């Protein structure tokens, strides 16, 4: 692989925004995603509840997990009629299972847990870690757990891409920008 000006890890909304803005500014960008599809946890509100279509009284049972997966796949199949014929397997990770494997996923919440005021805006992820910079030279942190917080898709990616491409305003960033 040729050397890139930036490597964006994760293709959620923030990663896509950061990669796109850096590329539009003339940077060569590599976007790395561990999953088969890009997009991260892009979801609609409909996806976050059962909409009265599923029995949730017993919590996340195997039947509820499969019903939820079928509901999502059926909605997608409205636009891709041959979808079900192409599916080889379905494996559902429920919110309690997600919590067991990811301590930041409180009750299955993919957005870093708390949405209290002291965990939002400039205080994400920590009060002393503003501007998304990390202690690792050239490594910047974006996503729902950073400023301005969850539910504002793409904003932290935009903030970092803007900081990296505005050389005159952020002198310390210039050393990380492409040599052109």
C-alpha cells in the first residue's frame, strides 16, 4: 500500500465525513473498516424499538433477537427483493451481549453510555482532551464518544478534518498535513 496522508479507522458517519473532507482538501486517504460494509451504526429511530411489532415483555430472548433481525431484513427487502435469497446466516448480538463484550456499551448503547450534561459537548470523552487530539502524535479521536457527542452524525469527523486542513489557524497541525 502506498503511503497515505491520513488513515481513518472506522467508517461510521464521523469516519466517512472526515475521510471525505480530507480527500476534498487534496489529501490521500485510506479508510479502514473491520466490517464488510461501511456505515458503522447508522440507524433510524424505527430501528431502536420494536414499534409494537415484537413482544419485548421477556427482554432479549432468542425469539425476540431473531424477530428483530427478521423485521430489519424485511424492511430492507422492500427495496432489495432478492435479499433473503442471498443471506447465508444471521447472527444477532443483543444489547446485553454487547455490554458483556464492550464496557463502553452501557445497556447495549453504542454511543459511549451516559448522555448527561457532564458527558456531552466539550467534556467528551474527558474535559482535558479537547480538539480530538490524543497523546499519540498524529492520532485524532472522532466518534460519538467525542465532542460534540452522540446523535450529531458526522460532526466530530468534520471538526477534525477542518482542523487538519486549516493550516494557518492551527500551526501545530501543519506538521501532520500533506507535503505538497
